[in-house]
């Protein structure tokens, strides 16, 4: 027993040294690659899900989009406990406070599992009215109910998977986190066509395959956590000790993902008057856009544990320099991705649904969604940094901005005057407004990291992202 504890403490010390002393760019990249792979594979599953279900008809494609807000809401709760405990966990590990770390892990995991059970039960009972509320047409509603039923049975594992995944990443074990997520997603890609077409279970089979694979991912992540991470023990389940910190740290994730659920539902409702083809087109475009968004999110997830460890250790210069590296990488990625999606919009949409009307509407929606997409390369890393270092109010405002403060009102206003064009332009309007709102808030956050931290925020963002590097920047690559 003593030998096992000694080995575990040695691993914790090595991780601390790695996170606080390794060269920054290399460290963030190493942390980010597994997160990016996990996110991309999960998103590829979502795209193949859209593809396979799309073979059942346009209404079936729309059903996937209608159910999405329900699952995003459950995900949001899982991230509340996962990101809330994970943010604080990395800071406590940076301070070498193991007792608090164990309490954070236990409370985050068990709350995610317990609340997932409650949400799954409530969702199952009220699934029909929920699906109707999220904009289902009469032809889509019965298919959406079929698809959602098995997913809601798997809700406890789906919810607590996000808790386990976030905790492992914030401990610095992003590769182990990746293994759990990727395994479930790959199995899902194989099982889904088997259940849909071979077993002739239709859209219910798609939901059942996903629920089974969610449980497999959960089980793998739990085993990984117990073998390498801060061990989960029910004896450490002491909500009174850390509940406030977890909720405080996780509220931005809850708001961000909860509003995503509301926003997806609002898009479906706004597209409803234009028929199944409009809902299917918006669903496909959102899935494709999300593929590239998950890549930049994965890169930001590689930065978050580095940010937390170094913030906890008082190494604020590394926090700041790591942030700018992630912003540069994210904006560059999204510029190229947006250009590609605009150029090849029609064939991309056609892969998922070979319906001329869906392709026509999807091409237009892709253009409008992509023209402002690169702005999120600044907004998303800023939001992640704000949340990780404890600026809960600011992080919540920024997280609420894109999907709530700006998108939902746009969807209520523009379609009244512009029809379906109003649905499509609501997203770029929200992107621009969120960017404008985020800049001064991030300037304030950077000021808290030292007197020299805002100098880069006062320069033109374009110059900072693509201009010449200073001598200090060149030295940073070698020294940090």
C-alpha cells in the first residue's frame, strides 16, 4: 500500500514539473493533440450519425437536429460538474493540495452521475412535449421520439462521462481521456449502421447504438481515472467542502452549453416555417461547423490544464504567453477552414443529404455561418482562460453572449423581415457582437496577470496574430 502511494505521489510530482517548467508551445501542443483527436473523432461520429440517419429520409435528418438540444442540455450539466471540479483541480494540484484535489474529483463525479439519472428520467417522461417545443414538425416528431428514447436511458453515463473526461484532462492526462472518448466513438461508427440497416431498427437503432457506446466510454474513463488520476473514493464525497467552488467554476460551462441547447432549439423553431428541408439543412451545417470548432476547442483544452497549474503555482507569465499562442493557432485554423467550407459547401452538404432543396439551403447557410467564424478563434480561448483562472462572472457573460444575448434575439427579429435569410444571418451577427463584447472584458482579465499583460491587448489584434514577433516572443519559445 505504501509503495503504491509513493508511486502515485511521484507521478503527481512529475506532472507538476512537466506542467510548470516544460517549454510552453511544445507542452500545450502535446496536451492538445489527444484532446483534438478525441473531439474530432467524436465529431466524425456525429457526422456519420447524420449521414446514416440521412439515408432514412429528410425527416429523419431533421429528427437528429431536434433531439440535439436535449442531449446538449444533459452535456451542459455534466460539464458543470466536470469543468467546475477540473478547473479547481488543476489549480489545487499546482498548489500541491492533494486533500482538496481528492474531494473535488469525488464530488464532481458523483454529482454528475446522480444528476444524470434525474435528467434522464425527467427527459424520458416528458420527451414528447420537449421534442415538440424544440420545433419538430408533425412528420419529424415520431422519429425524434424514437431516436431520443434510448439516449435518455444512457443519460447518467453520458452526463458523468463529461465529468470524468474533464477531470482527467485538467490533471494533465489528456491521452488517457482521449482513449475513452475515441474508443466509444469508433465503436459507435461501426454499431450504428449495423443496428439501423442490418437489424432493421431504423432511427431507434441509431439512438440505441449511441447509448451503448456512451456506457463503454464511461467505463473506460472510470478505469483510467482509478489507475492513474486522482483516485475517486466515496469517502471523499464531501459536497459541503467543495460544492460552492465546483458550481462557481462550472457555471460558465453550464451557461455556455445550456445556451447552446437553447440556441439549437431556437434555430429549429425559426427554421420550422420553411419545412423539413430547412431544418435538415441547418442541422447539417451546424454539424460541419462544429467539426472545426471542436478542433480549436481541443487546442484550448490543451491549454486549460497548463493555465490552471501555472496560475496555481503563481507563474502568470506562462499563463499569458500560452494564451496568445492558442489564440494565434485558433484564428489561423478557422480562417482556412471557413474558406474551404464556403468553396465546397454544396458537395459537403450533399454528402449528408442528396436532396436538391437541402443542398441549396445548406450552401447559403454555410456561407453566412463561415464569414464570421474566425472571430471565435479569439472568443473561445479567452472564455476558457477566464473560466480556468476563476473569473466566473466574466466567463459566464462571454459564454452567454454568442448563443444567448445576441443569437436568440437575432432569431426572433431578423426572420420576421427577411424570412429564411434572417435565420441564416443571425449567427454572423451574434459572432460579431460577441467579439466586440469580449475584447474589453479580456483586457480586464489580462490586467489581473501583471502590469505588462495588457500591452498585447492594446495592439491591433490583426497585428498581434499575424505581425512580426518581438524579440521577447522569440526568446519565449526557447525559455518557456
